[in-house]
């Protein structure tokens, strides 16, 4: 049975809506230097604010998964409600920005509502693209990567844009993204009917189904590395740059993940998602191990290493999600993806806290190679899917 042609406007709408919705992620981080100057907050204030949002996302994804929100209710409606609510939380953060404790609460709630944007966007893409999902998710998650990297660009531009404009602008962008997706798309033909019960047995496939377990464990290894690498990039760049130059360089390094996501999606159509994911995971793992040599390398090698790392550390993510969506029970794809995100972001917080703490006393060239533990475990887990894909292609 062949897939009916997907209207051409669907993918651009999904990508733009995902970018707009996930721009909420670093809305406060981008304006923190201004807030620190105006309110006298210490530099360490950004850490708890980032962790509050990440923790909110973990709580939100866990609740969404256990209650099967994305599979019991229309995903477009869930995305719209969460985008509007997340925008409202950002407006609340702007209104109460001088109260640090209130700001923490608003960022936590923003994280909760992001659980209805990022994984739900992937569920909607999986409904539309029963074939070519790897390429579609490559662009979709590439939009998330670029949105995350944009915090550094916003920081570089903060001298010309007042922080209230940035915060309210991000809130308006997120709301527009929700409205765009809701009114710009419809329900895909042949979509799996929504369930009316909780999907406990389906969630258990993370451990009981060998194929789902392989892609999920590969994703967990990827998450051990990804966000910690993103957090450590400014420290690495600070060995050579400072100020606006550092912010722009961080934007380009992290934003290079868009090339990895989109290019990986294109390759997945030809090679298969498992082989593309493992190739990028292996490459980013080698970049971790290359840290002692790259830190003291000439500038072309140093920046080339960072760009390669930034490209591949994100580029495998869409293919892990593609494999999980393909192998999960059809009626519970949204819940399985959401629970996988929840656990993955929990792993990322442990990794971030560990490596940021150790960075106070351990030199970067001795510390960053240990990020390769995640890719190594991910490659081990993915061996089964790579073998099956290679056999099928033979």
C-alpha cells in the first residue's frame, strides 16, 4: 500500500510551527546578561532557571506519557493549547521578572507546556509521513536545534534589542506557531484512531520490544552527550574568544546541528535511519575523544572540529525518533515518544550537573572525552537495528 501524496505545505508548516513553539526554551537565557546588569543577579542565576525549565519538561513529558495525552486527544489541539499556554507563561515571566522565585515558577511551567510542543510535533509528523519520516523529522528537529542555538544569536544582538522586546517577541512567536499549525494543517488521511484508555502496556515496549529498546537506548546515549556538549561549548570557545564573538561562534557551532539533522534525513532515505544514526553517533563520540588534541590545534582544525561535533551531536536525534516511531505500537506513538523524551532529558540533567561540577576542578581536555561513554553505549544498543537494516538492503 502506497502513501497518499502529502500536501506540499504540510512540512513547511510543521517546521515553522516547531521552530516557533520551541523558541520558548531559551527565552530567558537570552536576556540573562541584561537582567544581571539591571537587577544585580549573580552569573550563577542562569543555572537554576535553565534547570527549572528542563525539570518542568521532564515532569510534563512524564505526565503526558502516562495519561496518553497526545494519543487520547487531537494532537493539533494539544499543540495549540500548549503553545498558547507556554506563550502566556513567558508573558508572566516578563511581568514578574524582578521576582526571582516567581521567574523560576514560570520557567518550570513553560517546560511543562513544552512537553505538548516538541514530542507532539513529532507525533503529528509521524501521522503524515508514514514513508520518508526520517527526512521529515530531520527538518523538524533541525528547527528545534536552530531555535535552541538562536539563544546565542539573541545574546549577541541584545545590545540593540531591549530585553522586554525579546521576551514578548518570543511569546508572540510561540503563539503564532500554535495557531499556524492548528489552522494550517488538518488531520492526515488514515491517521490511527485516538485511544480512550491509558497505554501502560504500550509504554512497556521501551523495554519489552527489542527494536524499540534498541533505538531508545541509542537515544539515551545520545542525550548523555548532547545537552552537556551544548552547555560546555561556551567554555571551550572561551579559551580563544570572548564577548560578542564568542556568542556568534556558539550560535554557529550549535546551529550546525541543522545541517546534521536535515542532511541525515536526506541520507536516511538512501541508507536507512539506523545506519545514519550510528554513523553520526560514532562521529560525535570520536569528537569527544579528540578533545585533548583539538583544544591546542591550529584555528582551522579547532573550529572545524567544533563544527563537525556540532553537526553530528544533533544530527542523529531525528533518526532515533524515526526508528522509535516506526517500531512503537501505532496507537501509542505519541506516548512512547513523549516518555522517551522524559527519560532522555532526565539523563541529560544528570550529565550536565556532573560535567559542570567537575569542570570547576578538572581540565577540559581530561573531562570532555568522558562524554563519549554515551555514544559508546548507544552504538552497542543500535547494533541489532544496523544488522537488520543492512540485511534488508542487501
